[in-house]
C-alpha cells in the first residue's frame, strides 16, 4: 500500500492532486491547470502535458518565467475584451503555481504576479430582498430553508459548505435563551474565520441535522 502511494506521488499530476482538499477545489483546479497546459501544449493528453512541462521547467527558471508571463499577458487581453474577469486569470495562475510548487519548481512568484490585474472588490449583484428570501423558502425541498437562513445571516459563500460540520455551529445563550450561534467558517484552513447566525437559522439547521 505504501509503495503504491509513493509511486503515485512520483507522478506530477498526483503530487498536484495531493495538495487539494475541498471537493470543489478538487473539481476545479485540474480544469484550470489543463487550461494553462493547453496554452503551451495544445491537443495533448493532460498527463503528457504535465510531464513535458516538468521536463522543460526543471532547472530552467527562464522557461517558467516566460511561460507564465506570456500566459498572463494573453489572458489580460481577454479581460480587456470583457471575455473573462481578472479573477478568472488569477484562478488559472493559482492552479498552475500550485502545480509548480508541489513539484519543486520555484521561481520569483512575486515578480510574475505583478502582471495580474486587480480584481474588483465589490460585485455587481445586490443583497436579496426580504420578499425574495421569503419566496425562496417556499420551495418544497426541506433543505432549502436552513441553507438560505444560514447564508443570509452569516454571509458565508457557497464553497464554505464543503468544510462545515455540525461541531462548527456553537450556540450562544443568554439567561437560558438562545440569542445567536457562532459559525466557524473554513475550519482548519489558513483563511478560517467566524461569523454568526440568527436563532431561526440555528434551529432550522438543528432540525435538518436531527
């Protein structure tokens, strides 16, 4: 068993996958890495692309540097044309950078990242109205109510559910009455933080769990 694991971790793609934890990350990062590789080696199998990249990149900082710069410049032009957003380019970059780091390819990432365009710090969307939230909670699927109440009161994003467990919901009582609940978001991750949910959201979630 151990020998099998060691053999798998000699493969650059398996080494990359080893670093992925959340289900959504496991689904999206390989797709983003493939997009980066297609820029270099189009119409070739994913595993062959990875090995070819490793072969060219080992001990050749200039190849890695020029590859990333050319890739970012091309994607930035797509941003200018409104085809993609700066955040999409960063996501491609993060996946490719992680692949390099996990396979011991280290260059001046700070220098390379200087070309990444800034993401907007706000969205074009808006908060749902009370009427819209009420309408959503009329949906017959019983899972919808706790999901909406928790997300509306805590502000967590959809990806946070991949990490959330019941032990991360901590009730807060005052004079024997529940007044709120603390929710630990992205528990165990570098970007872990906490928020709060309403008693209504807590009881809806508790009922769902039971």
